[in-house]
C-alpha cells in the first residue's frame, strides 16, 4: 500500500422486501478479519450480507473499485458473480 493509502472495510446486510431486497444500514469494520466475522453475524436471519474492502487516498478523494471479500446468501445483482451460495440456517 502506498503512502497515504488507506483501506476501509464495510459490511452490509439485506432483508427481503416484497420480491426484492432492502439494504440495512452499513457498518464499518476495523480490518479484514473483523469484516469477515461481522458478515457472518449480520447475515443471520437476513436474506444475505456482504463484506467489502475499498482502498484509496482519502485526503485526495481517490478510491479504487471496491473489492468483495465475502457474500453470504442473497444480495443485489450489483455484486455480480460474487453471489456465493454460502447458506446460513435461519
């Protein structure tokens, strides 16, 4: 990682709403391991959840494309091929 670059970690869960999904408020994680633990917890009882890392230079307002770390269950199509069939019993 270059000087000034920072990684942020976000976890987002989704609940069923009609025939679609509704996003719940995103939560920040401290690091990748924390995000991976948190996505497991947040997916419980939900349609699905996703953990994301985004690298960039906050001071410059420059950010790279987000990297999907893990998907559990059903998430919006924006996550494309990352819809991994990880099933958590509800």
